């Protein structure tokens, strides 16, 4: 019963989000001079909400990183079970993210090669939406930030 309720709420939420995305896409197709004040306000609200959500996500990530750093600074004997769980979850998350990033970079590289683009140029990497860092030793491709 609880799962059904959660699935129903998730389904309704996805429908609302889809309608909102469609509305934003419709408004953005219009030239700016044809947009009504209500449409401009709607777009502004959507962008403000997105920025707030992104900012909060960054803050939470920094909080978790700081907490993991604090726990790592403790000796293994001084850590509580709760701290061990927190650290294990954080390290598993980082491992998963790194693996996902590696696979994404591999897909981007393959896509660029298939489309005949230079895979090492700053311009080609910038076109993928990734930030660019100068190559270091065997580290040839930039980390996937900002996230797509």
C-alpha cells in the first residue's frame, strides 16, 4: 500500500514536471518580444527555482564531503558505527560517480571519433559541455563538471 502510494505520487509528479517542461519549451520557442509578462515571470520563476535547487545540492555535497573528511581524520578505532556507515556510503557514492564519469568520457570520446572530430582539442571537449583542464600525465580528459 505504501509503495503504491509512493509510485502514484511519483507518477503524478512526473506528469507535472513534464507539463512544466513542455510549457517552458513552448515559451522559449517564442521570440522574447512576443512573450507576455506572465510567461516572462513563469520563466524567471523556473530559473530561480532551478538555481536554488542547484545551489542547495552543491551545499549538501560540500557538507557531506566535509563530514567524510572529518571522519577520515579520526583513527579507525575512534569511529562510531554510524560514522563508519556514513563513510562507507560516501566512498561508495564517490566510486560510483567516478565510474559513471569514466564511462561518460569514454562515450563522448567515441562519439567525437565517430563524428570525425579531434578528441583532444579544447574546442572539441568544450563542445561536449565538459570543463577543460590541461592534460596531466595519463589524465587526458576533463572531469565531467558541470553535470549534463
